[in-house]
């Protein structure tokens, strides 16, 4: 094990420029692939498609049909000791 590790380290040091070039090329290739193929999708309607009779999914579909203007929105809940604390937290945006 030690001999193999020593040979690996010695080879990496001997061919340091080539190793660096390969690492940079792999990194750039990975970044390019992510830019072309990587997509971040936060639409739960597309990410989660349940099988069978799922009550929560049916309720969500009904909500989307009833309130189409509220799609792709976020809801923030602020909790505090009293109304003044909540108003103070809200105004400190």
C-alpha cells in the first residue's frame, strides 16, 4: 500500500504540469456541461408527480385551478411575542 501510494505521489509530482492541465480541462468540461444541461427547477408541479390517489396533490390542483394568480408565489410567516414585535420585524426589511 505504501509503495503504491509513494509511486502515485511521485508520478503526480513528476507530471505536475500534465496533471494540472487535465484537472483544469475536466473542471472546464464539467462547468460547460452544467451550463448547457443543468437546469434548476423549483416548480413542484413538474418535480413531484405522485402516483395513485393523493389527497394533497388533488387539493393543490384544485387550488391552482381556483386561484391561478397565486402561482409561483412565496408565503412568509413572521412570528413574535406580540403584534408590535411582528410589525417591527416586518419593517426591518
